């Protein structure tokens, strides 16, 4: 999906939710949506500085907090990085497959995995407040490239 279209969808959601989609938030949204995989806050800051020379780390972190709260991005805990969510207008279960070689991150939405996880938590008397299910390995593309070498 093209970036302007995503921006329009995000704009509409913010209006519906009564939250402010400020220029900085929009800039960070646009930057992060241009990445294939996950991106760190500092890489985003470098890019943001090209648009907003006065941007500081808190500028980026505040914008990311907003985007996380709105569900526009996901946090990749094991990489301490952020991932643009393609389907941000629906609430969804999430599991991540992360390629150690090329950095590709595949977002899965398997309700059964989440339910099993929650079920096990319940059996242990545990209430989950936030969860991340992340697996590291090699993507299909990287496995093929390796075999050809
Ligand atoms: Zn998502
Ligand atoms: Zn890969």
C-alpha cells in the first residue's frame, strides 16, 4: 500500500479517536513506513533531523509512544526497534519472525498461538498485560542465497 494512502487512513483514525496527529508524528510515521524491517529510534532520529533539524531523542521517543499507542507501529522487543504495522486499523494478535541475516521481520496474526499462550498464563495464575512473541532465524530468501554460494 502506498504511503500517502496509509497516511490518509492514519489521519482519519486520529480524527475519529480525537487525538492529534502532529507534523512530527506524521513525519515519524512516514519515515517508519518506508522501512522493510524494524528500525531503531536512533536511525529514525537521523532521518528525522533531515526534516526537522532541531529533533532530539525525546522528540522521536514521544512520537513513537504515540504511534505505539495508536497501534500504527509495533515494538520489536528483542531488537529494541520499531516496526510499521500494515494493518493498523484493526486490533490483531501478533507474532514476529525476525531474520538475523537481512533484518526482515514477518508479522504473523495467529489467534490460536495467542489463545494458547493466554491459556497457559491463566493456568499459572498469571495475568498478561503486554506480550511479545518473537522468533529469530533465517528467512526463505537468505536460506536460498546461502545455498547458491
Ligand atoms: Zn500489526
Ligand atoms: Zn533474511
